[in-house]
C-alpha cells in the first residue's frame, strides 16, 4: 500500500503538547471536521482505539489506529529541528 504521508518532524500544538507534523502525499480528510487536507499540506494525527472483536475461539484483537487532523482543528508550530522534511 502506498504511503499517504511522510513525517516532517517534531511540532507543538496550540495547547503546548508535543506532536509530530506530517506532510500529505495525497488528498486526505480531517477526522475531526471532515475538511480536506490537500497534497503537500501539513497536518497532525491522533490515536483512536479500535473496538475489540472476537476472532474465532482462540483470540481477541483490538488496538489503535491513527487519524489525520487538519491544522485548522489542531494548529501546529514546527520545532526548529523539524523545519526540514525527513523521510
């Protein structure tokens, strides 16, 4: 599966929390507002727990997934070390 984004570097959100900035490699939708995240735009991600599902009689799966958030929903400030792109 082709990548949809790449890591730009460390950033700080508007609440002062540390996060990671990403650059979109294709159009994405913000998980909060549904707005468009254009190719080459910066965005962040949030983790969301996925439901636990029974898998046969032997195990249970569940976990987390990450969802994109546009900079209108989660404003970012790139840290000075994160001003250049990193793969």
